[in-house]
C-alpha cells in the first residue's frame, strides 16, 4: 500500500492531468458533444452489423414511377384507392397500411368514355346505363365502402409532436391568460413574466430544439398574439390584424393563413364540445353571424375544414383509449393534427405518419405513442402491428425501467420496447447486405400489378356493356311499345353486373344464377323475335312491299332488318363473348398469381415514385421511401427486437474506467507502450460495442470513452514530455558520462518511474569496486609524448569502457591510465555484482589482448605489445551519491571498501599477478571461478589482514595443471598461517620447482623465513606484510 501511495505521490501531476481530462470527457459526453460521432457509428452498425431479418409477412405495394405512367398521373381519384383495397381484401390481405393522409373530401363526378383524352383517335361508345345517375362516381363514398368492407385498413395522419413535459396546450393557455389581462404586453415584459418556461419550450419542445420549430422565441410570441386576437374576432382580415397588433405586414402575410386555420380548429373544437351533434350549418352560423349561407370565402373554407377535422377527431382521438397513468410526464404530446376525412376515420384505423429527423437529417427514432387530449395516439406502423398481433390496448404502459410494455389479449406474448427520455423508440433497421438498396429491403411489388385487376374488370364491364347495348337493341326492337319489358331487362342486367363482383353468400349466388337465366331467356326470345320479324319483312319487300320512313311500323321493320343483317354478318355476340371470356381467363390467372403473395400478409402502400418525393434519410439508406420506416417498425415488433441503449451512467463509468487506466499506464510506462495500450484499449472498447450490437442489438456509445482515452493519453504524454521527460533527459545526459547512453536512458526511465525527482543524495549500498591500471605506462608515455600517448591510451580506455558497460558497471572516473568503476549503485542495481565484477575483469584482460592484436603493428608495435594491466576487486558497503562542491559534483562511492580495492590493484605487483580480489568478492561466486589463495594481506595503511585471492579464470576453462598448482600454493599458505614454517618451505620449494618465476612464491618464502628466524607474537594476524603500496 505504501509503495502504491509513493508511486501516486511521485506521478501526482500526471495523474491530475489524466483525471482532469477524464472528468472533462465525461462532461462533454453529458452535454452531447460526442453525439454526432456516436450517431455516425450507430448508423454504421445498422449497415454492417444489423442482424434483423425481413419478416416474410410484410409486403410493400409501391406506387412507383411506372405506376404513375401506366395507371394514372398523381393524385389518383379515390376510386382507384377503393379498387386497390377491394383487390387486397379479395386476395386475403391480413392488414393494409396506407402511408397516405386523406385529409380533404372530394366531390362526385360522371365518367363519360367519350370524354377520354384520346377520344379523337380512339373513340369509345357509351355502354348501357353508363350515363345514368347510378353510374355517377362518388369517389369518397366508394372509398368508404371499400374501407368498411375490408375492415383492416389503417390510414395516416399528420401531427406535430412535442417532447414530454412540453404540452403546447398548457403553454398556449398560459400565454393567452397573460394576453387576456395585458393585450399590449411587450415581448420583453412577457419574457420576464413567463420566466424560463417560454424559452425552455422553444429550445426543448422537440428533439432538435429550435431547429425543428418554425419560429424563434419572439416570432412565436407574435404568432400567439395573432391567434389570441383572431380567437376573439375571427372574421378580422390581415389588414385589420396588422393594424391592431402593430406587426409588420410581411410577418402577418406570412403567418396569417396558418393562424386562421389554427384558430378555426380550436374554436370549432370548443363549440362542438359544448354542442355535440351540431351540424355544419349551425357551426357556420355561430362563427359567421349575418353572413349569407351561400357566401364562400377563405374564412368559411377554414371553418368547414376545421369542422370536418374535429369530426374526424371524434373517431380517431376521442374514441381512443385514455393514456395510462404510467405515461405521465414520459410520453410525447401530439398537437396540430391533420386527420383523415371524418367518414374515412369512422371506418378505418389511423396512426401518425410524422417523421422526425435528427440535426443531421437522419431519421432513427419514432414516437410509438403520443398523448392527444389525454388519449393515446399511435404511430401508423405501431397501430397496424397492434391490430395484427392482437395487442390489448389496456396493457400498453410505461414500464418502471423506462420501456414501453404491452401484451396480447390472451397474455401469451409480451413486449418490452426501449424508449428514450423523449418518448422515442430506436427502430431496428433492416438491410440486405448482399444487395444494400431499399428496393431489396422487404418484398416489393408494384401497385401496377394489383391495379391490373380492376382494369381487367372494367374492360370486362365495358365489353359486357357493349354486348348489353346490342342485346338491348334486340329487346327494344322486340318489345315494341312494351316499355316495362325493357326496364325489367335493364334492371336485371344491372343487378347481375353488381352481383358478379360482390356475391359472397349462397343467397347472392342463387340470385345471380336466377338473373343469368332470366336475362339469357329474354335475350334469346328477343333475338328470335327480331330475326323472325326480319324474315317476314324481307319476304314482304320481295313481294313488292315498300317501307316508308313516316310510318312507325315501317321504321320498326327497317330496324329489325338492320339488326338481323348485322347479327348474321358480324356475329357481335360471339365476338364480345369470346373477348370477355379471354379477359376473364386473364383475370383468373392474375388473381391466382397474386393470391399467394398477399394472402395473410401485411401490405404497406406508399409512394416510391421519384416524382412524389416522399423520402427520408435513414441509418441504412439515403432518400428512402417513408413507407419503409413503417415497415421497419412493424418488422421490429413482429420480431420483438428493438435496439436497446446502454444507460448514460454506464457510459460515464466506461469513460471513467478507461480514462483512469490510460492515465495510470501513461504516467507509469514509456510512450510507445502507453500508446500501444491506449490503442488496444480503444479498439477493445469499440470492438465490444460492435460485438454487443451484433449479438444482442445493444448500442453502447463507446466513442466518448475511446476518444477520451486518446485525448487523455495525449494530455498526460504531453505533460510528461514537457516536465518529467525534460528532467529525465537531463539526468540521462549526465548519467551517460558513467555508462552507455542506452543504459543511461534506460536508468533514467526506470528511476523516473520509481521517483520523478531522481534523488542522488548519498545512501549506503553494497557494491563491488573495480580498480585497474596499466603496468609501466608512465615510462611508456614519457617515451611517446602527449600526442602519441593519446593514440594508445584512448583506444585502450574505449575498449575497457565497453567491457565495463556491457557488465553494467558505473564508470566513475579515468585516472590517467587507471580506471575506477563500481557495480550495483542505486541507479542501476546489479544482482550478483561480485560475479559481474569478476566477469568484467576477465573480459578486460581478453579485450586488452584483442587490442594488442589489432594495434600491435607499425610504429606503436613495441609500446602496444608491452601493455599489461592489473585489476583489484573488493566488495562491501559504501556510501553512494553526489559528492563535491556547489560548482562541481561527482556521482561516486566512498568508504573503506573503495580504499581496499584501490590498495589491491597495486598489490598485484609484488605477487606478480594480474587480478587480486578480496574474500568478500570471492565468496559470493566461489563456485564460478578458479582462484589461488595468496593469504592474508597486510596493506600499507591498513592494520587488519585481508584474505586475498588471485583470479585465474572461469571453472571449466582453466586446465588441470593450473588448478593443481593453485591448490599446492594454497597448502603452503595454510602451513604458513599455522606457523608450520618448515612445512610451508617444503611446499614452496615444490612450487618453485614448477614455476621458478612466480613472485608470489618468492614473497611468501621471504615471509616464512623471516618468521622462522624471528617468530611473530601470539596475536599475529597471519598476514603477509607488503613493504610498498
């Protein structure tokens, strides 16, 4: 714990910088700075890692460019929509969603085939009954009948959606209350009186804030003033409004129309609430007193539109279920509704088709439900899915965890749909990555294929009408004055035509069969009568009868002849019947083809034509038809797979943990290690985010944590480079004087990590000291002179330095040709420093030989070949640190250990050896080296005897003769220290016989003979006394 605290204290400023950046990153995340980046990554996840499949029960019926060219230019008469609904109902569609808002009624019309656009080159005749009042086309009525018969159609409605907590009605009521008491209040006074409520509404009422509103705060206030005035005096025109309010003409002209419509709606709603069941005439008279009933102007049109809209609200809003109490303050508010025509809303479902995009113009979320006058208003796709799945509306509630919960009526299936703080749900967008186009998303079929069904039926009807015309001529010709017979026939034909397309019960089919027999009997009787009459007339003419145009009977006879001749030559009945049969066969084939594609399916009808331009940008497609958004909502509900999002506190925790980890690692380790760690962490965070989305469709916003980690790394690294690294570089430069630059840099880094201050104060330390010197170099230098001495000395010192540095020695100083180094200072701990020193000594001897081989040629051959070095090693405790004056400091060590090592190097000379080591150096590594015990050494200036050894070489590398000689000499030393003078001399004689030039034998012999002649005192320390340093 203390070590951790000390580390934190040393790196406290780097930690403070990192923690500060972490807090800043979390604050930026909370304020939404990272939102654009997160949304971009979310879109990429949907595009590349989305796994939701398209439900095969969803079929897109596209009103595409081909349909507008092949069927009719837009907008289509509602009769065509009725035809489409009837066909889908006949094909067994489970539900039909129409992404179209039918907000305005249309009038009746009569279709006369002679008025078609191509009548001049393709004239058409009028079929029987085609221009009767029964053939008048009331498109809206046909549409209502189709909607009622199908019973599974859902229409769109527009609504302006406001965030939870910002109900526009309550704000408007508060504004109106102020204006009631102070009509001439200024914006500044109003702003003060409203406090923050008004500006909070302007900036927070919609997901995109002010960008999504039509007005800014002042303009919205002026618009409220205009509506407040018109609500009291509705019939004011724009000129009077401008004068009364003192607004600019441009502002009033720009907003007067919308203000009138809004006021008309609110006035009508209030009136119909107080007078339920009031007719349009009563409503008009109430708001336009004294105005003639046949007077038409914009005010009347707005009131009529409002009357129909409020009537529609009775079916859509007032009949909707009341919002559950759990939604209080959590559900969006819907206002300014644009509803289907009231008679449409009475027989069809309805839902919002409002699309909301983010600041980047991309739609990702929808409000599945919204509150309108305390009632639940569903989004169109959600309403359709609820009906298809049998969702019990009473179970739709806001869960404790912030989700929307619901269940089927039988309770067998339950949903928990994530909802954000603004009541919006993130859609699980489907994309086919093998063909990433919107046209490959879900099953698509052009509406043209479906519209071919009513087109074929109308062609059959037309042919049947032409055939009926021909047959009617025969019936009329045979009936004569019997008009009732003709009328009965026409009635039977019309009833038969109607039952052919609508017969569903056994009674209908039985009646149709009866009518078929009745009309065929009449037609046959009439044809036979006309043909027989014509034969009689033809015979009479042959007999000389002259037919007159003035005689009605003769005219009838001529008509009979004409009909009989045409019947005999053109056989129109057979021609028409063959054509009708062919078309019926085509119709049957088409229905057989379409039925499997639509039976039991959820059909979504919407614009995909480029000319209509009902497109939105989604995470997976740009300019995608809006109807596909409803398809994705339904698909998400059917699969019960809505994306969920990690809670903000989880993201803040991730930012904190990632920031703390990067801070600690960056403050602790070097630049490249911390950079690699930061990058790995960032990749791991984003990788985990993508993996969670792929596996569980969970969106985790790791972008802030990843970017924050990079910024934290940069900040802490920058601080270290400016402060810590500068100090470390200075220390490394200073340290490089004693060791290699690489080691110096490594030491500086390590010490910086352990302690940023790099304290060099003297401390006690176990070290091994190394002293070396060149034998007789003084005389060599005198002969060579300064310049040439440098040519020999510098390569020597360079070679020795390399060996010492390679063995992690701290080179303290060069003393002419002498070197002082030590191992295991606090700056660079060396485990087994005594062994490292021995290795350095042996390596130095080898390096000297290599140097002599390399430079022992030419003018300097004699001097270089004469080079020989001596080394003294001693281990023990010293004080290591900076020593010196204020102007000059030296990182060195002092103490008896240093002094003894300094004495051992010259002591090599009387022994005639190269390397002399103390017992404290020998003992830790005695199993590694071959040595010769030389005895206790009495060094000049020292009273205590020190056991010293000659370092011969590494075990395994020294031959047996040398090892045996060292052991024999060691026996002599043992006899000497045991006062066995004779025994010592005997062994020494054996040694001299082996090596007559061994100075150590001469030195020990001299000491034995001296003590043999004059025995030492009882407290003798067994030392060999040297007469010189």
